[in-house]
C-alpha cells in the first residue's frame, strides 16, 4: 500500500519534469538584421517603424491574433535590428511603416529562420504619389453624352498597396464634372484609357495616354470633353 501511495505522489511530479525537459524553445533565440529601401531609387529609408509579430500555437491550438514580439526604427541606410526568443509559431509577420511610402506587410515561415544564422530581410517600399484626375464636360451637352475612364497600371499586383483601381467607370449626362483621387507608386507612368460618346454631335472617340507621377509628389490631369 505504501508503494502504491508513493507512486501516486511521485508519478505526477515526474511527468511534469519530463514535459518541462522536452520544451526547449525558450533556449533558442533568433537575430534579425535587415534594411528598408525605397523601391524607385534604392535609397535607405530612415525613421521607419518595423514590427515583428508571430502567430503562436499553445496546447495544440492557435492563440488569437498575432503578437508583436520585437520592433525597431530604421537608421542610416534603412538598417534595423532586433532579436527574440523562439516559441512554437505557426507564422511570422514583418511590418514596416514609413512616411511617404506604402506600408509593407510580409509573411515568413518559421522554416525561414535558423538559430545559427542572422536573418537578413532586404525590404523595398514604394514611394507614394497622389493622383488627381478631373473629368469635365465643357462641350455642347446632351443627356445622352457618356464618358468612360480607367487607369491602366495595376500597381497592387506588383507590390501590395491600396493603389488606383483599374476597373472601367462611366458617367453620363450633360453636367459631368467629377474628380478621381487615388495613390500610386512614385516615379512611374500611369497609363489611362478614355472614351467619350456624344451622339447628338456624332462623336465616339477613344484615346490612350500616360500621366507621370513623381515620388512623394502628385500627378494631376484635367480632361475637358
């Protein structure tokens, strides 16, 4: 009976010790040394806020939202660095926010990092350029007049951003005077497509052209029709 009581008292303690001995994740750490540069000219971006977050698994279950575990601000040549202890993570996320640039959010797999190597991400952020297009009906107007317009460059497909949409849009009537405002990658050309229809005047014309949009600046266009 005494031996049975001894086993009942000791076995749970041994089990806990064995479980603790198997969890070695806290003994491992990672080092990250990266850079953030402008996409259009490769210049280092200084003063950007960089965050590293991770999605944790505990007890075999995913633990809510991603948790920020390290952060830094970029200095000369856009350099940043931080370290963090390894945990059982499903995924990592690196985010970088800087004035005048589209924010970055990049996912990494735990397999991308090694405890015996410094992880060196080389990030590129696109400069923002503001676009303003005015569509203004100034010709002899008619209720059946129509203008169609769309931007031609899908910058979001190149580098994720909330950029100028590329779907076709149309406006009808004699009093069209509208302004389109959006953002695109700076130091790039933006093509656009326009069609105007004025049945009373026998007009049905299409033209394609481009608008230059400088980095950290603005591109403006007025289409009088």
